[in-house]
C-alpha cells in the first residue's frame, strides 16, 4: 500500500473526508468535470479494503484492485493489475461501463482532492466539519476506555483513539492498558485494532512523547512489535 495511505490510516482508519471530489475530463455518471471522492476506506472488514475481493466478485470488477472508495455502481481503486507497487488510481463507473485512470498515484489523488462548487452551498466549511467530527467523536475518559475493552467490539475498540490526553501520564496509562488488553486476548482482529489505535495515539501526541525518553523507548518497541 502507498505510504501516504498508511499514514492517513494511522491518523484515522477510514471515514468521510473534508473534501468530496477529484477533477476529471472523462465522462461519468456523477458530473462533467469531477467524480465523487467523499470517503476513504480503512483497513478493516465491512466497508474497508479487506472486502475488496468480495466486492470485486459481487460487482464483476477486474481482479487486482484495492477498492478505497465507492458505493456499488462507482468505485475508486488502487490498480495493481500491471504492477505490484506504486499503483495508479482508476475510476470505475458500472452504469457507463467505464474504466479510466484518475491519477498516476495515491499521492496525486490526495493532492487533487477538493470540494466541488455545486456542493458548497449545501455543505459545511472545514471548521464546521471539524466541529461536527468532534461532536460525533467526543474525548473519552479512562472509565469509558475501560468500558470499551469489555465490549470486545472492534468498531468500538477503534474509538479509543479519542482517549483524552492532557499529560504524559495519560500516555503511560493508555499504553499500559492497551498492552495488558492485547496480551489477554486471542482474537487477531481485536489485537490488531487495539495495536493500531494505540499507534494512532502515539502519532497524535508525538511532540509530548518525544520529551520523555522512557515513553519513546516503549513506543518504539511497541511499534516495531506491531509492524
């Protein structure tokens, strides 16, 4: 997978994006000058890239794709049909029976991501989107994190990235709790989800962690083990 994709997934494992379009002069069923690009699939089953093989078969798409955005009739995919690394990005419109290259790389796709003018009036500004995101993903307390561990639900577990960090002791606490949790369960999906969630917390609080060498060493050891 492209490095930029992996970095985005470490910040948030998929979801809706602030912008909603990518420009193209190719005919498609969405618009004359762009295609819809309003979400990014994360690394997971169920609305994630791990469902690509199933969706390819269901929608009769070519093999060798990793689907990163789409809803059934239209798809944006990393195209590995002719390469094993640095894939171009292709767009598929099943109603129009089209398959064309959107971008030479995932980086180019992200660089060209924008908000289509026809959606600005009814849409929200970046600040409004951020406020809405924070409203839907409020900071979690220690008690709420512990409750999530009990659920054994991967979707809920991924939300521990919203754990409220104010001091380095908060980092040490969540690190200890997640490591203990990971060592206590056998479910591979839950272990992976917990690990990447903690790794995301490390990234979001990198500057604070850098000032504490003991935490830096533990974080490096953990990240190496996770990889």
